[in-house]
């Protein structure tokens, strides 16, 4: 799994008793480097987790070649990629299974916390449903034959998501329009990330790289413009994961330079232009 992802990706690995092996990313997209992933494979490797970060899918074609060659599972972390595509395939349709987040800020967000797992394996889907419902038996609600947990999505969230799902593709088009304007108007010193040639991104966040991030953030603050960092501390350098520390030069360099600009389906041309104007003033 890549070193630059939200910590939840690593938490899931440890929750099932496995050990995460963090690997480096590609410098242009900041997504999992397939060559680095293959180099990390050993006799104990069970799966590769492709994190579709920032609304962009990883190179699933290359990763599937690797997992096929080594007999590994390919798992998609699609928490930030609702509706994204790679070579025409939707996020969540490629791996053994994929996890989506419905945190309110996501492209498809609920009214509160929530998430879903998707898979084309009917037996796996049945097991996941049971695990999410306290390990309850498929035959009796009074018997629990698996050690599960409470991960049920409540009906209010499901109802809201069903309605918002109809608007997902149109909302993603709004994000693409905003990103294309960013790319056209950003100063040369602000480097936008990706996507890869075969990828159709949905820009959950608008990630760029800048040299003097503190100065840029200060200028955005003074202009009343919001910003974010995804993510300031890579997983392999976080305090709780010290035993899994690796040397990941691309991840580590990017962590000091990444900046998430305002991004939403309703972002207006005027608002994007204003962000770019402030960036030109501070990075010229």
C-alpha cells in the first residue's frame, strides 16, 4: 500500500492481523507506483491495496498484471474516487473488493459517517454483510458464528445516499470543470497533480505542489480562502506506525509540498480565478 494515504487504509490492514508494507508513489500522480509495489512483494504478501487518492484511480492494468503473476488479491481503496475511471473501468469494479467512504465531504457523501464495500463475489458479499452485523448467522438472527462488528449503515443515511447517487456524475462534471480552469490559470510555480493518460479523475480534492507552502497558506488565509493538506504526515512516518517505517523519497518530498485547493461541484469560475490570482501574487 502507498505511504501517502489516510491512516484508515493502514488501520484496516492491522485490524485483520496483517502487516502493512508501505511503498513509494509516482511523482506526477502521487499514486501507488506499480514497480515499487512489485519490488516489495515477498512470500508473505497477500494483497496489494491500490488507493485511488484525490479522485484519481491508480494504474489498475499494471497492478492486475502484478497480482496475477504473483497470485495476490487486488483490493481497491476507493474512498475518494466515486465515479472515477481508468481505461473505461469504474472505481470499485476492478479488484476483489473495494471500500467506499460516505463521509459528508466525499463526492458521494452521507449526512454523517458511513461507507460500503462492493464486490462481484457473491460469497464474499454475504460474509461481509454478516461481519458488519455482529457476525450474525445467515440462518438465524440469534446465532453469531463469526466474530463481527457493528458496521451497519442506517436507513436515513442509505436513503439520502440513494437520492444523491443520481446527481453524482453531474457533480463530478462540475469538479472537472473547476480543475480544468485551475490547470489553465495556475502560475507555473504551482504544479497540479495528474491524472495519468488513461485515467478519468473526479477530483475529490484539488491537489497541487508548491515550494513555500507556509507562505502560500498564509496568503490564502489572508484572502479568506480555505485550503487543506492530504496528507501532511505519511503513514510510514506517523507515531503509531514506527515499526513499519520505510524510505519513501517521493512520498516524503511531496508531503512537504502538497496543498489542496478549494474544490466542489458548485465552485464558480470567479471563485477559481480568485484562488489563482492569490497564488500568482504569492508565488511569482
